[in-house]
């Protein structure tokens, strides 16, 4: 798995988890979904993503994201 694929997996997992928590626990979990969406937009402009930094530190290889 590469950093690019792992970040898609992590964000997708968090979005699904927050939606399920909103449905079954409390609607306020949808704030997490909104925050994730805002972070994705911010990361697309700045290139700064803390999760990517962590994935690089654990040694995942990098290559073109959607090749």
C-alpha cells in the first residue's frame, strides 16, 4: 500500500465511521464528516496533511496517486 492509497482509506474509514455514529449514536457526529471535508479542501490547496506525514514516517512508499 502506498501513502496515496492509505490516505484515501483512512479518510474514507473516518467518514463512514462518523456517518454510522451519527445514525446510531448522536447526530452531532456529522460535525466530524464536515471537518474532514473541510480538511480535504484545505489539503488540496496547501498540500499539508498531518495523516500523510504520519504515513510517511511509518515507511509507506510514495508514488503517483491515481496512476
